[in-house]
C-alpha cells in the first residue's frame, strides 16, 4: 500500500506554453479539496536543485487561468541531466517532506521526472508543449493556442504576399515535429507544407520541387504562394533565396519565432489544463503514481511513465494525405 500523499510539489519545465498557469491552478485547487499541501518549485529543475520553493494556496492561483507563460517560471537545466543534479533535486524534495512531484512540461522534462522516480521520488507528468510531440498523448496543452497564433500571423503575411504578388515562406516552431506546420498549412490554405517527418534530407530536390510548383501556380494565375516550413527543416532564408533565384518571383522569408509561445490560452488549452491538472492530483490521492497524464480517444488517462516514454507518435497519415489534397 502506497504511503498516503499529503504534500506535493509542482514545477513547470522546458519551453513555456499557454495553459501552464491553468494547469498549476487546477493542481492547487484540486489538492486543496483533497487536503493536500502544495509547494511550487520556481524555475523548473534548476529551482529544484536550488530548493527554490514557495507555498501555494488557492489565492495564489487566482487570476492566472487566462495568462500565458508560467508564473512559476521555467528553465532548461543542463545540470539536471547529470546524476549529481538529479540527486540534489531528489534530496531537496526529501528534506522538504514532499511526497510526490508533478512535472508540467514535455518529453525532456518527463525524462527528468523518470530519473527522479529511479531515485525514489513519486512523480506525475502533465504534457504541456506547443510542439504537441509528447508520444503518449494525442494532445499536449499549448498546441491549440500556438497554432491559432501562428495561423493569425500567416493570414497577415498572406495579405501582403498577395498585394506584392510574392512567394512567402514562413517558418513555424515545433523542434523535430511538424504538427504546427501541418496544422497551419491546412488551416492557412498554404500552397506547400514542409515537415521533417516527410523530408528525406535532399534539400536541392526540395527546392526544385517547390520552385516548379511556384511556376505552375503562377501559370494558373495565382498571385500568392504560401509555403509553411517547419523549424525541424529550417534553412528558411536559404530556401527563400533559392526559390527566388530559380523562379524569378520575389520571395520573402519570415520566422515566426517566440510569439508562438505566448498569449492567453485558448478555451481548449484552459479546459485540458484544468482536466489534466485535476486528474493528476486525483491519481495521487488514490495512490496511483509514476504516470504521465494523456489524452487518448478524447478521454483523460494515465500511462506508467516508463511505458509512456517508450511510445512513438507520428503524423496522422490521413491528415498528411489531406494536406496534399489541399495544397495542390
Ligand atoms: O519546445 C518548444 C519550443 O518552442 C520548440 O518549438 C523550439 O524548438 C524550442 O522550444 C525553443 O527553445 P528555447 O526556448 O530553448 O529557445
């Protein structure tokens, strides 16, 4: 029988994403109902190593559900990749009498959580990343807001692209994953969508293919040509120049960058952050530990952390096929 959990800690780690605050709020409010004390760890695993702890009650999480970013701050912590760093973090939790840690973040953060589990710390992960690339879950909090932010920006780029009869290549975030690019590509009605999952690494062939497509769309009388490029492919400025050189059509590059990570979370992100945050605490209250919370077939579930981190996720083939139908 698991020891009863009375005192939990929560931290946000890795790249921030809209909905992190809503998830912290749900954790704190649900814990209060279960008579659990909540400790906020500031600045992710860096703050864990340093023992940068604050007490959190319901008042501390009022007026944050609508705010982007994370009020607990976040960090990418190289020290926590070392066993010494992990041991220092585990020691801080033990000496503060904390029974379990909730990690809000992506795959890299969950790898940190798994290391803590190996050192005897009970953990739960809540997937929050604009990249939507956490393998065990159909959906990661923050993705919907980021896609909508990028989509709005790309609509604006399309206006000026059409006025000048130019080609525009827009790079969106996603690290090694093409979900933001694929969604924006379809939602923005792009002419080409470039995602790392479908890129064989042959850049000259890619440039030839897009350039021919640009010439083809011009011949059909199109005055704009929007290309969405995923960060995982990159080289956006070089691709723009090569297309302009090959086609003679004015081509501009835009890298959307960090604006995709900010902003007030969408209703979907607030909702899923609230559901997943509450679910995480209820799992702990019922003695279920060492899990990653996930969305599977529209239900909130928990997977054992080791199993979750061994899962693999790829773009939905039908969605990719539709993207092909929509762009040609
Ligand atoms: O994981 C979220 C993300 O925004 C990725 O899309 C991007 O590659 C990365 O973070 C950027 O990280 P950093 O904030 O460390 O520059």
